[in-house]
């Protein structure tokens, strides 16, 4: 192949490169959507289950610790029943925002059920976990 042939193929290669980057971005976006709760935008139960497996493996491999803080919003059903589901949604969004903004950067909040949230705190012993959230 001579130089002229190579130069003729450059636009085709550039076009293919752009298409591949676009496909990668689309796949990444779909993957993120599959792992996030659409209401609260924090990670969902699927991500929680994967992350727990990873953390258990890491903990066993390095003889380390982790803590899991589980939160069940008391009387949530009565809030939704009395004030409507939109108000219930606002409560969940607010709780998720609190967990996101007020936990350590290493900690990961999840929505694992209707009114059930969790925070995974790697390398954290149980006796200090109550300070995490």
C-alpha cells in the first residue's frame, strides 16, 4: 500500500473512530441507567448486590472490614397515603440527597427497595459505622 492509498483511507478511519466513540458513550449511558434508581438517582438494588459481592471479596482477601448501614424510612407508607405519592417521592429524593452529600466519598448509598436505603462503608469497623451516616 502506498502513501496515496493510506491518505484515501484516513477519512474512513476517522469516521469509524467517531462512530465507535459514540457507541461506547451510548453503552456507558445505558449501563449507568441500569444501575441507578430513576427517582433518586442513587445506585439501585442491582448495583448494591454487585457491590456487596465485590466488598465481601475484598474484605476476605485483605482481612479487612466493612460496614453496611441499612435505613428503613419509618411510617413511609402513611406519609404517601396521607399526603400523596408525590410527597413520598420528595421524601425519598431528599433522603438520597442527604446520603449522597453527607457521607464520606468512599461510602456508597443505594436505594434497595421502596423505602429502604443502604450505605456501604468500606474499610469501616462496626463501632464507627454510626458516624458514617
